[in-house]
């Protein structure tokens, strides 16, 4: 009996290990090898003994994939491994663990108000956002973040779906050397892409102001009950269309993620119209984050920045 019980525990442990190893592959769109699939199937049949049990496990795996996809993107954007722990305070040392952080097309950058004129486009022409109910704001230890499929951003090479938006205080991009109170990043990924490939970010710079506005009211409601690190708070319905006044003229350039792994090739669109954020909202953020969570500006290194144009040079060339 003891031997049988020990054998069953061993099988359960092996099955859990197989599932843990398999989950990132499913979520990244990179399936397991046939040999690994065969091993996982063998273990599951030995545990459950029937085809029905296998089908139930498959359905649960698909549900898990759907539920965890935004969290996996968050892991890729902000890191998770204790072996590669990082803080904003030590951003100068990121490249020791994340070599891409010392490459030459990094973000954020200093933007200049006399940027070369582009096509005169507005962001509103290309974004289509939908209100989403029952959202949560999460504290992952690096930023405050809200996950959700809030809509799409149409770029020259296809549609980019919103994955999440998050906040930095103070701002990350500067304009003519001026650093503002905060910055919101709406993160999109091209349909069909995975990992850190094909990302586009709309940045909205936040200016401290006591003047009431629909944007400041939105932020105040969102930050009303900010969670502690590793937890989440319910925020109800979220509608990014509240930033319609900011989806007009914009700066555009090609840069990187502003946090490890600092992957490059990110399409950046930073609104020229700022949004108000109240002192109370800023204080609420710093009650949870005792240190600033922004990365200093990086060298432009000859990159081109344009005004209200979707692309630079051959950015979207096949």
C-alpha cells in the first residue's frame, strides 16, 4: 500500500512538473515537442485511465491559456525570476542581467517640440477602444497595471490589440528636457505575435494639476484603492476613450521596452497633449511605491523622431 501511494504521489508530481513546463510554451505560441506531448499524455492516462479525463484536462489547459496570456506578457515586460530581480533604482545596472538594456535604440528619450513634421495624422484615426467591465488594477512590484482587451490600434502592417496599460511616476519621456508628474503606457501587440515581438505603445504624459477633468477623475477612481505588492483591487468598468483629447497629435519613433528585458523594435507613439492628474492621485501611487518607477531618458543615437506620422523610414517594411 505504501509503495502504491508513493508511486501515485510521484506520478502527480511528475504531471505537475510537465504542466508547469508546458504552460509557457502554450502561451507563447510555441508548442511542445511531440516527444514531450507523448510523455505528458502517458502520465495523464496513467493517472486518470480514460479518454474522458484526457479531454477534460485539455479543456482546462485551454482555459488556463486564455486566462494567463496577459499575465505572461506582464512577465515578459517586467520580469519575474528572482535570479533576475531588478529595481528601477538600479536601472544603470540592468544590462548585467539583461544585455539588451545597453543597446542603441532604447527608451525613453527626450522629445523636442520642434520635431520634424509628418503626415498630420491623429491617433484617433487609428485607435478603436471599447469599454471593458469588471477590471482589476494589479501591483506587480514594478508598476500598477490593468489587463484587458480594450481594442485595437491599426498600423501599416496590421492590427495591434491592447494587452494592458500601466503607469510610471514620474514620467519616463521628457519634452524639451521637462520631466512631468507621470506617464501612462497603453501596450499593444500585433495580432498573431507573441513574446516581446511586434509591440506598439501609446504614451500619455500626465501633468500634475488640481483643475478637474474627465481624465483626472478617471485616474482618481482607478487609484482609489491601490493594492499592495502582489495583489489586485477591483476597479469596475474601464474605458480608455476618456483619453480622446490626448489621441490627437503625437511624437513617433522606434525604441524599446522601458523595463527589462528592454527589447527593441517597439513602435512608440507619445501624445503631445498631456492629461491632468491630481496631487491626491500621485500621493496614492507613492503610498504603494516608495521609490520612483521610471527609467531615465536614453541616448537618441541618430534615431529619427517625427511629428504625427505612423512610421519612420522603412519601419514597417516586410
